[in-house]
């Protein structure tokens, strides 16, 4: 009997990329390939790329080297956002055999022949206007939680962002298919599903190939809340203008949706928000946070923020810092602005020097540590439900409460992928929270 060909995957970037990698991997397995870890010897290495930060771009070369170090005759494929935006650049990296763009990445097998190394990399990438159809995806088997893709692409024109160029127009999965995928995930014994997409609040647009909304994001949330077998549903990043107060109210009473929101702000200065072409001003952000706190006082609220955008003066930055400092939020994801080709922002004047960008980033990261600590302290003494992860980290097992407090307890393999009622007792030196089990023998 012929040995199965082996394929390995590496994912850079967002939750959406993880969901798509998982779907591509399942396609390979259905074709008779054996999936192995990226560190193992494989016949094919597939790298799903990201274009959001410079760091992700630079990592690509290192990952290719890592694969070829294990097997220098392996067939190396690049897919994803960077593969769509700059296919020639990826193709020029030593050892890369095939580069596939936005519409081709789900059909890798169609482009693979005898797995012989190519002297010259093959490129198959579409014009981004052709990326107008939807491919559903979800991750499974990799983690305790699954990432369920519900939407792709974006119609927004933020001046710093390449995602519309990499992923095309906003389009959604059919509601019926999302519910089927959610049900399939729950049948695998996975306890938590995270909804993901490029702009998930825009859900419903392009659901059946047309631009009008057949359903809204609130319709999606209400329908998913009725799916049997799902213990937890979590909303990933959602734009403040698309997170409607009706959705916040529903989540507060929901059976399965947890009190955790991640809402991009990007700047606390209305002037900078205008230059970014964001579709809201900071007053909307304040309104959303206040409404969440009103109906879910213990909710976790995460924030994305960009520092060093062209034209951001010290005054603009302090406006952002003070706005976030006064806001009742739980943590920050801080991004240092980096110029991206073919974006409007890359041609703007008053470029902020890199040392200033880095200094501002450091200040906001410090604020994030302070905010997370304050949020964790506010939760000490409360009773929560924790879902345990699968990794043994230095003799401890970690998990997350419904409102995203990271907890730890001594390693016990029987706890993996189980939910338990706990009391949050104290904050440990590493910043995670110690806990006591409630009415359960473990």
C-alpha cells in the first residue's frame, strides 16, 4: 500500500486565517493526504500569509527556511492576503514553488502535479474584483475553541488598510450554512465558537450574491443562540458603528453569547479618525461602552488602537491616551502604524518618526497592562465558569472565563476542554488568576 503524502500548515495573522487554514487542511485530508505538524517532515508545506503588519511579512522567509530545513525537497505553497497583494515578492523567496491568490487558495490540489520543486515559482492570482464568491470555513481539531467564518471582504475604505485589496468586497455566508457549520462544530465536542470575518458587523451583505442585506448581524446572533449543543459563543472584533445597542441588549440576555466584546477604536482623536476614514467618531465609541457596562457590568471590553498614523501630533496622541485611560475598558491591542503599498495613508504628509511611534506604542502597552490588572482585580471574589485549554504550561493548565479572565490551576489532563464553576481567588505573579472549584471534586 502506497504511503500517504504528508502536508503541513503554518498560519500567520488573524482568526479568519486560522479558520481558512483548517478548511484547506480538511480538503487535503479528504483527498487522501495525511496532515502533520509543521515541525515534522512533510511533502507539502502550506503557509497562509498575512499583510496587516510588516512583522508578518518578514516572518514568511523564516518560515520557508524552517520548512526546507526539515525537508529541502518539500513543495512549498504560499496562500493568503500577502500572496494576493504581492505574489511576485513571495515567489522570489528561495524554495517557494507555488503562490495562490484570494480565489485560488481553496483549490490548491488543482495546481499541484507531481510535487517536484519548481525552478521558477508558479503564480496564480486573480484580479481582486474576481473575489466575489463566498467560501465557508471553520477551524476544528486545532484548539479547544473553533473559529467560525461568517463573512469575508470589506467595503470600507480605511486609508491605512490593504484588506479590501487582499480579500475583495464584503460578502456573507448564508445563514442556513452558518447554522449548519455551528451544529457540525458542536457535534465534535468543541465547547466554544468564536465568530470571525473581516467585518462581521456587516454580516448579511452579499449573502446570496447580491449587495442588499438578507439578514442582519443581529439576526445571525439570534439564530446561533438557538443552535443545540453549543455551550459558548464569542463575538470577535466588531466595528463600533455596526455593534448596535439592540445586539448588546440581546447578548446580555443570551443563552450562549458571552459578555466579551472586542471593538476597534484606532484613535481617540476625531481628527485622526477622519483622516483614517473610519465611519464613526469617538462619541459613538463612548456610547457603546456605556451601554455594555449598563447591561453587563462584568463584561470584558478589548480595544484596537493604532499609534503613529501620519499627522498624529503629540496632542492627538494624548487625546487618545486620556480617552482610553478614562474609559472603562479591559485591555488594548496596540498596533504601531506601518506604511502599506497602495494605501492612501502611505502618501500622506507629516509622517511620524519611527522612534516616536515606538514610544507611543510603549505608553499604550503600559496602559493596557494597567487596565487588564484593574479588570482582573474587579473580578476577584466573583463566581465564573471556566473553559480549560489543552496545553500543559510549566505544570499548570490555563483557561478563560466567559468574560475572558485568564485563570490557572495545577495541570490535570482530565480538565482539558471541560467547563467548571469556579471562584476567582487571587492574581498570580504572572498576571493570571488563581481559582477555587465550586462544589466539584477534581
